[in-house]
């Protein structure tokens, strides 16, 4: 019975995420965040929902929050080039270089060196030793 209740939760979560994407597309940032959080309440580790939240914070130039959510997305899908690329783009935009470097190191410790992160590694002078 646990399997049958998980499927509707996943479907409902996907619907909230989709509505969050629509709200984000029309620049309704608070509504998008509310919808994404409803999706996360049902699927707490959903990387696409985490990416949506991170992208909204990126548009709002709240880079600390954006890095948190995009790192969470990248860590839950370490083989997903688009997740790593989104994370890398925010690393490069973040004006707080120490915060960006710390977030990058946390992801590198799990993911390892990756071509999608190479430019950020050079820009932030971060190396894996």
C-alpha cells in the first residue's frame, strides 16, 4: 500500500512544480516559491523542484539561497549536466566569492571534478587536492 500512496504524491508534486514553473515564467516569484514548497512537502528530495527554487532566487539575485537550492539539485542528480551547469552559472554570477567557493567545494566533494564546473573552479581558484 505504501507504493500506491507514493505515486499520487509524486504526481501531485509534479503538478505543483509545473505550476511553480508557470508562475516563475511570468515573474510571480513569491507564488512560484509557494508552489515549489508545496511540491517539496510531498517530494522533499526532488531535484527539479530544488532547481526551480534556486532559479527563482537567482532571478531575485539572492545568491546564497540560490546556491543552496541549486547545489541540492546538483547533488541529488550528480550525473545531470544541466543541473551542474545551472549551479556553475550561479557560482559565476555570485558577487560573494567566498560563499560561492564554499558551495562549489561542497559539491565537488560529492561530484568530483566535472567539465560543467571547470570554469567556476578557475574563476574561484578552487582545486581538489
